[in-house]
C-alpha cells in the first residue's frame, strides 16, 4: 500500500510541477494562438474565376517564406480569396497582386486592395461559448456520481470528481502552453477528450471501491 501511495505522490508532484511551469509560461509568454485567433493582417482578392488553393499556396510560399499563412475561399462562387498572415507588408501585398495577375491574367491593382488588421481573440473569448454547456454537463455528472456512489459518501464522491476533472484540465492547459500547441479549433476537442477520460477514470475507481465495500459488508 505504501508503494502505491508513493507512486501517487510522485504523479501528483510531477503534475503540480507541470501546472506551475505552465502558469509561468502563460504569465511570461502567453498562449500560442493559431492564425484564426491571433492578431493578423488580411487581404481579400477577387480573382473572378475558379482557382486552386494549392496554386495560391505556391505563390504565398514564395512571398511570405516561413511565415504562417491562412488561405480561404470567401465567396460561394469560388472566385474570391482571403489571405491572412501574422504580418503583411505593402511590398508583400504588391508582390502578391502581381503574381496573382500573372497566374490568372487578372488586372488587380495593389492600391485598390485594402490591408485589414484583424485583432487578437482572447483565450477567454474562445472558451466562453462552451462554459455553460460544460457547467451543465458537470452538474449532471456530479448528480449521477452522488446517486450512484452514495455509499462511498456523497461529499467525498463529488469533491473527488470535481478535483480530478479540474486538475486534469489544468494539466492539459499547462501542456498546451509549455509545448506551444496553437490555441484554436483543436483546443476544445482536446479538453472534451480529457474531460471524458478523467470522468471515466473516477468512475472506474469508484466502482472498484464500491465493489470492495460490498465484499467487506458481506463477510
């Protein structure tokens, strides 16, 4: 039993260190956002005909080099392109227009293309739409846990469930910050996955404790 307790202490100690390092990284460097959420520059070009994203990607690779670039079609007719990057200079915009004209025989003019500044989206704004559904799901889970495992102690079961799920989310957030995984569309599915795994882990442990308790009572 002592060996299991020591292993548990080591796991929690490592987890706590990860969370602390994550807090330091967030406080000093913040999160790494993907281009959908970080501050960017954007240009929209009306090509006026069908085009392939791969062809546009070749052009942007020549102009922007290693800069992150997001390319999207923005019209239902497929003849308008949106290009985002962390920064787009006037020179890059001019080169982009020239290469688009050359590729598609268009007559776009750089001075007519507006360079838009897209503000940064805060992490709390990304999470905000999911707070209420998550809270409702958590309440339902806690009610189920309290009813299903009332013999183990309602308060103990509820507190343990809350602690494990919140602790698991804190570890995930810390890992995202430390490893510089871009915060964006993939973040919520990751958090849901960890939430499900943590609830499953608590359930399995509670089932073992309940089974053990029933065996002791039957003796």
